[in-house]
């Protein structure tokens, strides 16, 4: 359910684009992100930093798209979001010795410290790649193809990456305590 919740703005963007075009889709994505935060706030759930970052980026880039009637800004939004995630992962590790991937997943499984580090760096690299892929598709193909890529290509690549990570890490998972 969390996966679908996280995809809600993208799905709504896709549907609105197909029905009414890029500007209605952009407004729908902004509203959907506000709705996500409102839903979590009403249910007294924690609103994580990634969702706040996503809101800020969609408001800035979506707002610029609507204000200037220029779809270039919304096409940059996924790249800025992906690269923000990559920078946060790297800076948290380098400046604060904090592995954010470990912090998010430590309750679900345990790994030796070197594997947590590799996992953190692989996610940072994946986010850099996704940003580049988004720009390539956004500025070398039609807006319609970019919107399809945003939902199906981006989601598909993310699922493939998570599956590959799971397969590579499965043999290293320690059912005992977390190794420092």
C-alpha cells in the first residue's frame, strides 16, 4: 500500500495528462502531493523528509510550469528530486557518518556494516542514473513518451533495481543482530 501511496501523484499526473494535458496534470500532481501530506497529518502519521522534499520540488517546478506555461520545468522535476535524494544520501554518509538507507531498513533486516555502506552508495548511484535517464527521455522524445516513461519506465526501473538489490543481498542477510 505504501508503494501505491507513494505513486499516487505520478498516477494522477499520468491520468490527468492523458485526459487534459500537461498543465492540468502538473496542477493535479501538486494537489496530490498536498493531499498525501494532509492524509498523513490527519492520521497523525509521521511525514518523512522525502515527502517534504517532493512537495517543495513539485511546488517550485510545477508552479514555474503553470506560471510560465512552459513544460520544461516539470520535466526537470523528477531529475531534481532524484539528484536531491542522491546528494542527501552521500552528504549524510560523508558529513554525519549516517547511513540513511540503513536507518530506513534496519528494522526489516540486518546486514554487516560494509554491506550497508555499499547499499547506501548503490542507491545514490541509482538516483543519479535515474536523473540522467529522465533528462534523456524528457528532452529527446515527445512529452507523451516522457509521461509514459515517468510512470512505467521509472517505476519499472525502480522495481528492477530493488529486485536486483534483494537478490544480491539475500545471501548476506544476518538473521541475528545488526553488525557494526
